[in-house]
């Protein structure tokens, strides 16, 4: 702005010097011009008085300019009220309480500072039912966002969450339980068979990821690399099963997780007919836990199964017994047990030579006596007792290597053998032998050996046990879909009954679920959603809606239409049977901006299990459309209401109407905020044409003084001037700073008709200012206590408050206001209108958006102090200011122009400077001064050579920094300077700044060199 010209630029000393220079001409005899001369004193007095006149004369252009601005209707902007959210908490045991409109809460008094009072904008219903669960789901994923629901102010979670995005997949499981799983020990093999219809496609058993519970976690089961049939999977042991509870059923459980959800068109891939399992010992088998040889003398000889051993001793005889114990194997009922007997190397031990009469009896203990499993001879298996156990022996009475197998008896019990209580299997020589020892006889005078049947007892290299089961039904089978269990035990046992264990996802579209621990009352419920970013399309602050003009109505309608064309969010509740539509007022416009979502909780809201939680659920579902990027919620608050830094005055009588022109009245309180309502009593209802510009329902019936009276109250409209008013225009002007209300002269603007107390300011608000921008948690008490309200606080900082505009700011704004005529066309128009809209802004920059034609991007920077601590913080506008500026510009832009209001982006950098100094001395002060000046030089408001703020898009060059540092007193020179780009983590020659970016100085490192040290 060009400074106003001075009519007389002389100073006091100039006037004195000029007067002294005229003395020789007009008083030549006056030769003593020393200051001590009385005449000179009189001249100085006259010069001082003349200087006062010159100062006032030079103010004439400025005063004329201000008067000219007043003539043009340029007014100072009134202060704006800060907006806060108040969160209430009820006294313990109280279910519900109402907080009336206009309830006041305040900050505590600190020192000489007065309290800051806020007033609620609407009635709020406070309940003891708080929102405590929040989940979002998208396709096959979900996220638990409960920590963002009414978070503790002292432990606010970082960041936020995407409304319709999941962080974890929604798993689908099939659970199988059976006591036989306890037998999956070392060398054991667990086989699971899922009988599936023969429809081709993938094998379901291999589509599942199998796990078992080991007491601490679900541990992965490794598939055995063996050939299996379709529908079958096998797993090697050991598995340390520990009983656990699944859907109130305790046992040994395994589960299969569906790793990949099949295409809905291929649901047949996951259908099941029957479920069977079996356990077996494969490979080399396991060694018996204990082995004894009981000889004919009754002695029990422990057998070392790691060596070649004689199972019946070296001289087997009838009633010699081999005892084998392996609880791990034989405890499984109806298992097929195999005993693998391998003879020792025949080079060291001759092949056994059983007698023709040899009979081996394999037996088990049934709790009372030993019973036959089967009987064998060298010729094979003998018929008779034990056939029911499927006895088989291909060792020919242990005369060759082979396997003895049988089905494990159901009534097999433990017995004490040589102090070991276990389930034992024994092999007893019933009759016969494996030869006899040689006999020595004396024939004549010689001893001869008679060895007709040489003794060749069986010597075993190894004894190992194996077992297998038939495929059998599991004891219990469960499926887990959408966080709910289903018992499928019976259907899994029934052959040829096909069922689908994995149901498709219940949510066909992305959804946000909100859970309440108790049923909400059938009252108005409001939830506040604080979004992470607001680029417009947010709810209109209630204190900004001055008068509902047709233009504003059209704007709000167009805004909703633009939202609905992109996405449609519907709200629903669960009534115990299905999800039903929930009529709700969504001020967030589909989560595109912070605001309230309000609804009246229905009577049939019912509890249900969702995400493993029993709650009363309400959900928001994205029914159609979508987002380029999912919106993020920072927190969700219940029991909150918006409040403003103002006080409401109601029904203030301004005076009597006397019908004279240019009537003026003064309000009792001030400064006044916009949004007042003024009514004038008139004798009869005006014509429709005279009410056209007064908004909806401007007339209401007045209480008559007599029965024949037709008097009415008419709401008059506030205008900036009477220039466009007619004799019947019910208009008035108001000076918000002084509280003066003025009416027309009857030709331009109607004068209030005569009548006692006929001019009433029905409601208006006072207050506002930057003092209302208080921090989080500072509003802590009610001005007047409310029953059953325990505490009140503000969970978010109050924002949007600004002081009255200064005269200097108005003088700078005026030329652009006249130029733009309150319409935004050029980039300069958008910048100046943004600054005009709020006095809390210091800069506005319109940056080009070359990728999107027809769009305007405006970057806002708020005001700040010049204190050193304020130079260290990033200047970011509040969401409330951004939303208000967008609304303000949308009303003044060209049709078809899209306005984007954003925060500035900061490019982080650090600077290392090496100074040159002539002498060594204390340099802490100098270093501190250099750091402050560098931060100021790169500051958005005070930076640059002109001190008006660093320009958007201007790169940071080393040469600029060197020249600036060398101008600081005490700096002899700069030896070197390094700039580090913190984003790229590299040292650069210069930092490139984009059009919407500004530099931000992270660290300043200053080193020194004395010139004498330089070589």
C-alpha cells in the first residue's frame, strides 16, 4: 500500500533552523543566536507549536482516506467467537440429564486474568451410556478402533483411523476336537479327512492353515511330506496338546484357517460332506517305554532295547514271558497296534530254531486277568481265542523278522509289573521251546555232547511299536464365521449331507460399527466425529449462520448435492433380527469433515454379538460411491455439545418507535457479534411483497393490548447500507463495535412506526475475541451448577476466535475490497477475500493447480507472535477457520470453480554454520542470536529480506543465508555452511520448495574458527 503523502514534511529542528536563518533578514541587529538567548527560546517555543500544527495537518489525508472508506461502507470487522466442544459427565448412578441451551461453562481464573465463558448452542441430552466400542470393516478385514472412542485426555492415541478400512483380516475357521489327539506324540502322524463333493477345483483340506493349542498360543501344524488322497492332510508329531475351551466346549482342539476366501461363484470349493480324523505311528515307530523278560525262576530282567537282546532269555522255556509297555500308544481305544520285531544279525546270532510244539500267546490285562490277543506257532496263526482283535503275526512265533498287529482292546487296563503301573502287552511261551541246551554224556572213558535240537533262542535287534486308527468322526466340530461360532458336529457326522462351513462376509459394503454397553434412551443422541483433515464440505458453524439468505440456502443445497453424487453413507441399527434404517442427521457429510451425527435411539434397539463383543450396535454403511482416499477419524466423542465464547442477551427493549427518520438506538452491551434478531411491532401484517426479502416466517402475532388489535411482530433485516433500500424496506444497520442500531429516513429504508416499546432486540450475542482460543481441558466448571452434572471439560482446544480488525488492516483491505466488489475471480481476489473473512489470518496464498483445471487451492497461515518460542512452531490454521474460509469463498466464487482450502506444507531442513572470528571469547549470546535470526529469516510471517514472510515456492539458497549471517554484528565471516534436507536425509546445495510449501528450520548447529587457526 502506497503511504499517504505529507502536506508538510518539516520537522521541529527544520522549523527552528528556518526561523534562525530569517533573523539576519528581518532583525539584523539580533546577533546572539546561542540557545541561551531568550529570543531563541521563544523561537523554539514557536517551532514546537508549529510542529504540532504540521503533525495534525499531515493527518488530514489519512483522516480523509478513513472518511472516504466510511462513505464507501468499509467497516471494521467485528470480533469472532471461538468455538469449543463441552463434554459432560453425570454423577454416579444417574441415567440421564438435560443440559439446556445457553448453559454457561468457564475457565478457572488465573491471577488478574478474567475467566473465559462459553455458552452452549443447543440443548444436549447427557446419558450414562457412553460409546466404548468402535470397529470398522472392509471386505474381509476389520480394525478395532475402540481406543479412539471417548479417549482419555491424558493419553490421547496418536494419529487416527480410516473410517472404512480394516487392519486385520476377518478369519474364518473350522475347529475340530477329539481326545485321540493326545496320542500325537513322537513319530505319530495325524490325518484329517474332509470329505468334499467331487466338483473339481481346489482341495479344501490344503486351502486351510492348520494349528493346534499348546497352552499358550495356536501353533502351526506342519504338513507331512507324504502322499495323501484328495481331501486328506497329514501332520507329523509330536504335538503338545493342552485342553482349551472353544465355544464352551473343553477338549483338545485343532483348527483350520481359510487362508484365501474363494470367489463367491466357486462356493462349492469349500463345501464339506463328512469330517474324519485318525492318528497313527509311522516310520520307524517308537520304542516301548519299558521291557522285561520274566524267566521261569520268576525274575524280571530289564531289557536294554538299544542293544541286541533276548526277549525270553538265553534258554527259553514254557512260561517265559516278554513284557512290553507303551502307554502313549495303547491308551487310544480301538487303535491298530503293530509290534515290529527285527531279528539280530545272523552272522552273530544264529537264526531261531523253534520246536514244532512252540506256541506263543500274546495277551493283555483286562483288570482281572490276562486275556488272549492271539496265538502263534512256527506254522502261523492258531485259530481260537482273540480272533475279535484282528490278530496278525507274520514273525512265525518270532522265528523271523516281522510284525505282530492287533486292534487295541477297549477293556485294556493298567497293571503293576515289577513296580511299573502301565498298560502292558505280554508274549508268553505257552509250550514248546527254541531248542534245548546240549547234553554231555560219558560213553566209556569219554564225554560226548548230544545236541539233537540245538538251542537257538530269538535275539532281537530292535522292538518298535506303531499304531494306526480307522478314520472316525470327531467328538466336536465348530465353524467360526463373522466372529460367531456354529456347532456342526452332527452334520459333519452324517454322510451325504453337504454343508458350507465358511459363510460369505455379512457386510456387503464397508461399514463403521459403534457399540454401546447399555441401551440408549429414546432421546436425541449426538456423536461428534473429529476428522483428521477437513478440506471443506464440513458442517456450517452455527454462529456463522447470520441470516438464512437465499444465496446461503442455495450454497448448502449445492454442497449436499455435490456430496451425494460422490458417496452415500446410511446409518442403521440392529433390532434383534436384522439391520434397520436409522434416521440420522449427518453434519459430517459422509465423514468428509468434522461434525455431529445425531439420531433418536429407537425403542427396539437390541443387543447382539459383533466382533466378539456383546453391545447395542449402530453402524454407518457406505451404500454407494467411494473416496479417493478413505477419511480418517481422530476421535469420536459422546455426551458433547458445541459452545461459543459469547453470552446471549434476550428481549432487550431498544425504545419507542416515533415514526421519525434516521432513528438510532444503542444496545446496552457490546461488542456485538453477528446473528442478532431485531423485531418491530407493527399495527397490521405487511403485504407479501414487503416481506419477500426478510427470510422465512418473518411475522408472528403480538399479544394484543385490546381484543380488536391486529398488531404483529415483524423481524427486520440487517443490511450494510440503505443504498438499495426502498421506502417499504424493513432494513436496519448495526455497528457491531459500538452497538448502535440505525434505521432509514423513510425514503431509503422504512422508519419504525410509532408505538411504545415497539423496537426490541429479541436476541443478540456479545463477546468473542482471540482470548476464547483456550487449550484442551481448560474449561472445567459451570457458571451455574446443573443438577447431576459431575464434571465438564473441553476435549478439544477452542478455535476460530479473533479480535476486532484494526484500522490499519482495514485500510490495507479496502482497495482490494473495492477492486474485487466482493467477488473472487483472480488469485489476488481469493487471497484478499480470505484475509477479509477472518482477522486471525496473517497470509493467504493462491497456488496454481495445473493438474485440475477449474480448481483453486488456497493456503492459509494464521497470525503468530514474534517471541522466540513462537519461531519454533509450525503455523497451521485450525480446522474451524479452514472450513469457514471455504464457506466464505464458495459464496463469492465463479460458478464452476472448486475451492480447496489447505494447510501449508513445510519442508524440514537443518543448517550447520562455521563462523570466522578474530578473537576467542564468550559466544553463547552470539550463537543464540544467530539461531533466532535464522529462524526469523525463514519464518512464514517475519522472514525474507523485507520481513514480510518467506515467499511460497522460493528455494533456500546458501548465498542468501551467508549474506544474512555476515550482516549480524559480531560475525566476521562465514567459513562454511551446510544445508541438510531432512526429508531426503542428505546435504544439499539448496532446498527446493514447492508452490504450496514453506521452509521450516529444525536444528541450527553453529561452530567457530579463529582466524589465527586458519592456514
